[in-house]
């Protein structure tokens, strides 16, 4: 759960996800990771890298994990 504004978080996640689609080399991924690490953190970036959707990451951040 985060205290960050969900709309801001969603915009940052969507930007990172869009950039991720255009990466071709490991060095590109390294630059992308360094660019977004401080705003999104390693867990969110790892989840994006593994293919989790932006919508799911925003859900996780809001604390609504769909467990009920």
C-alpha cells in the first residue's frame, strides 16, 4: 500500500510500461531501470518487466488485491 496519489502512480507506471515495449538490449533495460527506479522501486519495475499489467500494479498499490 502506498500514500502516493494513485493517478500519479498510474501515469508513471504507464510511462515506464510504454518505454519498456521499445527496449531491445540489456543495456537499454539497465538505462530504463535506472531512470524509473527512484520513482517506482525495484518491485514494481520487476513486475512490469515480468509482464504484469499497469492496472494490476495500481490495484496492488491501493491495497485492493482482489482477495475477497
